[in-house]
C-alpha cells in the first residue's frame, strides 16, 4: 500500500468525521442535556 494513499485516506476519513461531528454538535446545541460525547 502506498504511503501517500494511506495518508490521503486518513485525512479523508478524518474530514468526514469532523463534518459528522459538526452536524451532531449543531443538533446537540438545540437540545441541551444530550450526550456531548458520542462515538
């Protein structure tokens, strides 16, 4: 496996995770008392 491909994959996965986390945070702000940490 190419090292650059692995790095790009990690960045891509991390970027998608951040987007999902941001969407969840916006929803959590609307509903106080929700779980802040959710994996």
